[in-house]
């Protein structure tokens, strides 16, 4: 076997492995870039479809831009990448924005050229804890 024939399977496997993940970049917003929050575990970062679903006051931490290969990853992979990036920035939630999938033609042609991507945008936010509404009686405080 010649060298090009031996490298072809290796290159294909390398392409699949490198395109099988989602990548997320972030642009931090406002003064928060100078005052970072402590990191949050990705599984503790909530996902909301709209700002109306957020249960309380929040501040925006960063704009997120995520990309993944739709043939080898699901939407969940892209959402998890967003949650991981948001958590590193100290956000405890994300609000989803625009999501796009390549159409069938884009999938076929993009797969051949390596140019097809699933794309998603979100806003990483910090949701402030709700204040406790229970008040202790004077006798309970003694």
C-alpha cells in the first residue's frame, strides 16, 4: 500500500474527531470583565428560551457564539458547550438567541467541503438569588 492510501483513513478519523465537538466563544459585557464572578459548574447553569422565563432579576455577563457539526453532534452538545463557557465566566444561566441549522443542500455540500455548521447564539447571565421572604418573630430571634 502506498503512503497516500494509508493516510486517507487517518485523515478521515482526524477530521471526524476534530469536528465532533462544539466550540463556544464569548465576549464579556460591561464592567463585569474587570470584576469576574466565581466559576459555576456547567450542570448548574440553567437554560432559558426567552428572557421572560428567567425567574427574577439578572445581569448580562457575556454574549456567546457556538458552532458545531450537525452530522456528528446534537443540539445538546452545543448547549453543553455554551453552559460550560458561561459557567467559566460566572454565569448561572443562559438565554438562547438565534439558532440555525444548515438545510439539506447545505448538509450535503458542506459535508463535502467541510463548511457546514450548526450555529447558536446566547446571552450568559447571572440570576440574582431571590431574597428570603420569611421573617423571624421577635421571640424566635432570642
